C-alpha cells in the first residue's frame, strides 16, 4: 500500500514476513534526476502524458460503491497522436470529491518525477473535474472504488510500520549503468 505523509510518498510492502517501507517519492525523484542526465525518460507512465481532449456525457448512470454517478467518456490523445477513450463514472458526492482531491495530493507529492507535459495534462483534467464538481468512482476497468465512507481516518493508519529505506542513490547507480 501507499501512504502520503510529511510531503512524501511511502510504499509499504512485506518481505519475508517483515514490513519494508520505501520512500518512493525520494526514489522517483532520484531516478528522474539521474535519468535527465542519462537520456532516460521521466518517470511518469506514458498515459499521464496524454493530452486531455474532453469529457462527454453519455446520459447513463451507474452505481459504484453505493454512490450513484454519471457515466462519461474521457477522450485523450496519446504521444503517438492516437485518440483514446475511456469510460469513467463521476459523482458530485462529497466522498468522491474528497477521494479526487486525495489522488491529486498524491500526484503533487511526486510531480517533479513527471514530465512538464504530464503535469499540465493532469491539471487540465483536474480543472474539468473541479468545474463540474465531480470525483472519480471508476476509470475504465483499471480503477473501481469498492467501498468509501465519510468517516474520519484514524491517524494511526498513517504510521509507518518500519523506518523508511533510503533509495536515493538508486537513481545515480542506474544513471551510471546507462
């Protein structure tokens, strides 16, 4: 799982029955910094670089995690110039909007690993979601909210189960291998 805390993104996993915490934000920043000098691409997935073309209403509704939302078609253009479309379910429910804001907060913590284009494209989509006052409940088959509530999250859920490992040198090592 991932935790955004203290301005960084931490990835938590279990290895040989022991919790392992990686400062994923620092690792990605290090790799992106090394990649800039080594001819490596930015760390953002290619689909984050897709140009936002628009959201089209379908007139259909769908219930996801007990919340009724409206089905839209998200249209984008990928780096090769091909138009793509994905079905998304959006809702003006406060829980869905809070989830949207949490996703953007997580993206903002690692934005220096993304290309300028990816940052601009994500801001275009965020502006449209803000304009229609909606949060995402489903994105194609890739992301579906299964449960969401309005309860406050216990602060202990953000405690890390182990000290974070520093992998900042990994970027330099990979850059030198290039």
